C-alpha cells in the first residue's frame, strides 16, 4: 500500500514549472518504445545490472551505462556522475542521441529527510525542489504528472513493494550531517535529498517528456555520513585524501562500513523497484511479496 508523508510547505518557492504545462512536443515526433533511466554512479544500479545479463552498449561513446530489453521494451540506463551540472550535461547529450523516449526516470539513492524513512525504503517523488546555493531560496522545478505517479505506483504495488511519496530536494552539495538534513526538511518540506534530480526534471520538461523519480533511501535523517571527509565539494571521491582520513580517524571507518551496508540495502531495493516498473508490476520476484514498509511519520 502506498504511503504518504505529510510535509510542511516550507518557504514560498521562487518559481513553479509543471511538467504537464510544458508538454508541447511536435505532433510529427514519434515517441519510441524506450525508457531512459538516469543514475549517478554505477554501484546504484549494480544489482539491477547483474539481474539482466543480456545487455547492449549505448549508442554513443560519451554515454556511460548500458541497454537492456525487458518484457518487450527497451531500456537505456545512463550514468550521469554526481551533481547537478554533470546530470544536466549528460541528460542533454542523451536526449540528442535518444530523442522522444516513452518515459524518463531519475533513479539512484537518496538521503532521508523524514524520520519515517530508513535505508532501503522506496521513494516516489511528486515534486522536485532545487536549492542552488546557501543563500538562495528553494525553487520548485516541477510537479510530476499524476498519471505517471499512478502508473509507477501501480507497478510497485503489483510487485508487493511499498513506497513513500512526497517532494524530493536536489541540493547543490552533500548534506552530510543530521543537522543539515533537518534544516533542509524545515526549509523545503522535502522527504529526501539528492544532487541530480532537478537537472533531469528540467531537461525532460523542456522536451515535453514523461518523467518520474524512483529512488531508494541510503541513510536515516540523523545519520552523519563521511562524505565531506571522503569526497570533494562536487561529491567526487578523493582516494588519497580518503585514505589519509581513514588512517587519522578510525571512527570514519565505522561510518563508512555502515554506509556500505546501507548502500547494499538501497541497491537491492532499487533493483526490485526498477524490475517492478520494467515488468509492469509483475516481476519475477512478485510471487513472494516483499515486506511492507512502516508508515512514514510526519515531523
């Protein structure tokens, strides 16, 4: 059963652009039977990739990822890298190479901004919010069309998968501490945070493409993650710096170990969710319904 997270509205947003309002595709254009799925880094879709052995290459050397056919439909899974600018650049190239897909999905892991979410939980976004900097007001990029939410929600429910629905925040940087995540929740009303969705939503909306956000939770809202110690300001791993930090601060090792355990939960859940969509609610695992998530609480 679907879960709704009752959220506060936060500040007034700088602008609102609804995907439905910009659907103005050329009537001569023919939508392809292709679903484009964007993810940030390879580990996010590794479980899904292993479940689908017959993969193909993407039709452009600068697009990282793979193609796969499932239940009679073609899927292109494309890695963007971490961050808003990288996601925007890759999305623009992808839509040049693969124009007019049937649907676009932003996927991957998110940080929890709600106390009711735990690692491995599935989040289906109904709105996309963006913060561009520390001193700028949040901006609502898009509202996801109700028909798309209904379709994806039906697929998840058909596979026995529960989920939470609410706004997702795209941050300009990693929110590494519980304090930062709670402030973001109060400011925007979002239930989860990532660094790419707003760029994907904007590029899809500009082309009148159907867009959905299907992600899974990496951490609890109060968890402090070692991202600032292990990555740069754009979220890219700094191997030498990370090694030095681990040597100087063994506590970081324990945080990293917990993060990797949570990532395993999140990626397994994400593989289930993507298969639910690919098989239209009847994936191979659906014969044994997944354990229901607890109802998300409002805070």
